[in-house]
């Protein structure tokens, strides 16, 4: 039984005519790191909301099909139960600051206070989570005084402290500068290495190629393709449909058309491209 | 960066150590006594003697006096002047200024009225100086205030300075684009829309995401909430609260009995 | 009844209220900067009242004055019941369908203004003896000089000052809602109360006509009160 199971999920926001998700079927196994890609309007954020229970419980609207995570059905749960199992973080770090707390330590404890965790356990868990994400030094700062990257790490920590079984991230680095991006990716990677099941919407293709177990390409509310990063990210279908792809892939594709790329597999990362261009002909690049 | 709106100053004083509810009750006692006690000079004594002593007890004397001089005294003086000149009571005119006059009665009325306001505002000021908002909210939540109220109050206190800063930015930006904020009435009225618009719309679109963010952290959880910080409530506190309640009842009682 | 109150409040309501309070205060301060003879310190209150319900609106209003009074200007404190009822009435009017087109919004503004005048009178009289710390007190003072009783003078002042302010407030709130994306409005408890009928330019002219009519009525009534 897959950890996450979407069966024929179709969803329409209230007062709209077209469904944003159309007959989505996908599975995620426990401990997998799934990257989700797609052009604007493909339904990536809606997919994240569906994983996290906000679709349909927060947004209402019309849903059909079944969403299951960790053996529980979304249709049989309430949002306040579901969020204990699935954590959600999204693009704008500022909007994820609760506003209810004056220090980062308290901000992270906010979720635990809400679910009634006893005081001693709370302190330990917050300490543990902050150590995990490397923000111990921010404990006494006001969340509003932090940089974007720091705020996003605080947001992640606030979610992780609740010990979700599934972590859903909707473009967490889109609004970050390069330093912030690196900081956030660092945390996400650490979570993945510790065995957390992660579904992340991300555009940074080279990063996906390194860390994702599988890639799901979403287009117009449907699953266009899914599979290993190197298969999906180098497929010809992607640029046709308006997906952003790695520049190394497009360069190599053009080289391939001119007979200058001799490997079977197109590269995604700089490393693969370099290897492919410099190795002595024939065979796959990995 | 003014990221929080809080008068609270961290000191080590008797008032700081008191439970927030006790301090609230103290404020209430001061206000009710000033407004209800039948003895005429009560508000004056409270304002001029008792409250400054209280501020010293709370080790916030300097801050209180600076607030008093900057904000409270001017407001009270204005009020006093308005009341003294315009209250149509009394016959015995003791001061004249062109067509305005102050009678003995209106003077006394205005004086005690102003003092009452001073007591009210000062009491709250000292309370705010010696109590941290999150401490107050934690304590009230523990006593049964719904968590959503605590959320709203603290959130407002943090958002206010941000909103004011945003407003400043928008005013500067629009001014540099040629918006006129001085001049004729219609010019100034017309400036409203380009100033209010960006301010309001920018803030309203944040709401959905923030609602999702706090839901994701269990805001609507049905569990009994716990609190990270423990706010002490000593026997001194409890005793003090009984005493203050007795004082309030006495004030009310005296008032009714003597009227 | 308690459930009806609860029905005003979902998570988005709780997130909106602090922002609405901040909008109330910030716009109120901008108006002072622009030296305009209005308050415009209830726009947020009306927004909450219309999108969420009368109780949410009332709470927003009350908290605005309490926080403003404690944190910025103590003179705002005693008026919290006025703000409470502004929110409450705006919410009720919206419930009765009076926030769906320009002229209806103008009427809502007028009703809210009346409510504000009524509720603020006893506060002005009992706490301030009739002369408050606001500029409108000069009007009250003048009326008192002409021999008016204190209650008449204070209420007349309110009746004169409030309609322009509250009708403008209501119309600005309506304009804001018109400009919001449907998705944003839909997340609040009572989005159906702002399902706009019209909103076209003609409607706006009709509304302005209604406003003028209301002001004429007010002036007429006022003459009655003053003359009597």
C-alpha cells in the first residue's frame, strides 16, 4: 500500500468552471523524495493543498476521487487532524509567520501549544527541531527581523516540530536570494536524508536531478509524465509543453541533433554535461 | 526596525513580578475609585500622589513621567480648558477671556474630570510598562480567554507598526510621483485613494496564506491548548486581588450610600 | 444564538481582524495627515462586518479603539462602544442585503452614522461632560451657547458630523471589496453578502443622488431638533 495514494482525483475551486486537477492518479512511497514540476496554472499548488488537506477542507469546492495518506482518507478526516500528519510550507516566508509570537523560539512552539503538547516536551522538541535546521542562534530574535532565508527556515522548523509523516513544499525557494535558497535546500536535503517523505514543487531542475527519487510533471491539471529524474527531465515532451528545463539539457539536445552529443542519455546537470561531452563516445552517461 | 508595538520595559520590580490579572485589577480599582469615590479630591490625590509612587514602585518612573509630560498632560490640559470654558454650570465667574468665561463650578468640574482621565490613562500606562503583552495573553488564555482572542491582540500589536511603516513608504512613493498632500480641499481629498488603495489591497491578499499557515500549525485544533511559558500566580497576588475587590465594592457602596 | 456568533468566525476571520484594526488606525492617521474633516477610522471594521458578520465587525471596532487608546492616543479608549455598534450595524445591514450596490451601501453608511451618533452621545455627556477632545466639540460648544440642552447639542453635533464620514467609509469599503479577487472574498464566512448587483457607473450616480437626499433629510430633521 503506497504511503500516499491519489485515485482519480478531480477538483474544482468554488465558483469556477474548470477543474484544476483532472483525474490525478499518483502514488508516493514512504521515504521517497518526489519533485513536482509544471508550467503556471498546471495545478501544482492545488496538488500541494490536496496533499495537505486544504483541498477540499479549507477551500471547499467540488472534489471526486480518493486521497489517502498514511492509511487515512482525506474524505474521512477533518483538517485539524490531517495537519498533524502532513506538513505544508510555501513560497512566501513572511505570510507563514503567525504574528502571534515575539521570538523565534515561541513561534516554533506555537504549533505545539495549539495541539496541547505538555510544557517540558515542548521545550525539548523545539530545541531538537532548531538543532536539526540549524537555527539555534535565532532563538531570541523576532521573526520579523529575519532575512527571507531565515524566515523560511523558521517556517520549516515550525512545521517539522510537529513531526509530520509527509512534508509538502510549494516552491519554498522561489522568493529567496541565492544564500536563502542554499539554506533552505540544505534543510530539505537533510530531512530527505533522514527518511522524511517529501513532495516538493520546484523549478530548479539541476537540484531536482540530484536529490529527487522521482519527478512528476504536471500539465493542465493532469500528470503528463512521471519517472526517474533523468528520464523525465530530458524528455522531449517537456520543452514542447512549455516546461523549463536545464540549460545543459537544451544545449546537449541541440548538440545531439548535430551529432555532437554521442551519449544515449541527455544530461541535466553541469557534471553530467561535462562528463558526456568529454568522455570517449558510446554508452550511457550514467 | 519597529517590529513590535509594546511599551513593556524589562525591569526587576515588584510590579513586574505581579501576575498580569492582579495588575489589571489594580488598574480597574484605580479607575473606578477615581470615578466613583464620593470624596471630591480623590482623583487628584490618586493622580498626583499615588500613581507616581506606583510608577516608582514599578521602577518605570522615568518612562512614565516622560509619557505623562508628552501625551497625558497636554490631552488633560486641553480637556480641562474645554470643560472649564464651555460647561454651562455655575454663576460665579472667576475668569474671563473675551467672550469665554470660567465659573467656579465649571473650574472644579473640569479639574476633577481632567484628573479622572489622567488617572485612567496613567494607570493603563504603568500597566503596559510593567507587563509584556504575551505574558498578559498567556495568563488570560490559561484562565479561559479563547486562544483566538490572544492571537488577534498580539497579532494586531505586531502588525500595527508594520502597517504604519507601509503607509509611510506609500506616502513617500506617491509624493515622489507627484501626489499632492497639501493644498486645496479637493487635492487633499483626491490623495486619499492613491494612498489607501495600495495600503489596503497589499494587506488583504496576505490573509488567505496566513490563515493556511496557522491552520497548518493547529490553530483550529480541538485539543486543550498548553502554554510554553508559565506565568506565576503567588499567594501575594491572590491576597492583593481580594483586597482590591474589597476596595472596589467599598467605593461603589459608599457612592450608593451617600447619594 | 451562540452558534450564530460563532458562524461569523473562521480562521480567515481571525487573520483578517488584526489587519482590519491596523487599517482602521493607519487610514485614520493618514486622514489626519491630509487634514480632512473626517475620521475614516472604521473602514476595516466595515470590511470585517460585511465579509464575516455583525459580531466579527463589532469585535473589530471595539478592539480598534481599545488598542488605539492603550497604545497611541488615550482619547480613543472611551469610544469603544461606538465602534462596537458601527461594526454591528454594518454587519446587520449587510445581512439584510444592503451592501450589494452603491446606493444600498450609501444607505448602510447613513444608518451606521445614526447609530454612531446615538451611541456616542451618552459617552460624550457622561465621561467628557459633553466637550470631547475632538474638533467637533467646537460645534457642540456653539450649540450650547445658543441655549441648547447638553443632550441636544451633543446629539446634533453627532448627527451633523457622522453621515459624511460613515457614508464615505461604507463606500470606500465597498470599492475595496469590488476590487478584490473573487477567490479572496470567497474565503470569508459571508461572501454572499457582497454578491454585487450592478456596481456600474450609473449605479454610482444613483448612489450619489441617494446620498444627497439623505443629507437633505438629515438637515431637515436637524432643523427640527434645533428649532424645538
